[in-house]
């Protein structure tokens, strides 16, 4: 089931990454996001690989692993991929779909262009990332 424009914007606004963005900023982010369907068992991100996209799970579940260790389970409303895209560092974990997944995806080049073209959005995203990386460091 595809999201209508308002539902896509509402989902994006609900993410901590974009919670402080204005309605026009949220609309700009929503305009860059595509909806995709992925099959159960599909690798959505690979640890140590370059980041290629930012993903928000709309429906379905996925498991996050580092090495052979399960470190998290993701479901509707959860997201991943932003740290590698913003920092340019390799992926910190792998993500594999446990079930069929319906997701919003912003391709890496579009995500980076959005942050370059909209410094206000970039500033808000970087502030949230700083908090997230601090809390995961200890």
C-alpha cells in the first residue's frame, strides 16, 4: 500500500532526524523519498560497506547485526543509513529483512544533495546525529 503525500510527510516529521524541520523542509525531504518493497531475507545494509541510502521502515521487520552479534531489531518507524551518508564513514552494521519490508528510501546522492542545498535541514540532522552517536558511544 502506497503512502499518500501527506502520510509520507507525516512519517518523515515523526522521525527524530527531521522532527525539528519546518513543514516546507519536511515536504522537501518527502519529495526526495521513494517507496520500495523488499523481500524477506534481503540484506538492506552491509557492515563496513559504503552507505548508499537512508531507509525508513514503513511495514515489516529487520535485524541489525555487527559481526555475528544481533544488536537491534527494527520495525515500522525505525530508520538506518543516515550516519554513513552524513559522515562518509562505512556502515557500522548490517541490516537484514526478517519479513517483507515496505520502506521509504532516499538514495545517498539525493540525501547529500538535500543537505547541501538546505543548510537548515543539514544543521538539524547533524544535531540529532551528534546526540545519537554520543549515546551509542557510551
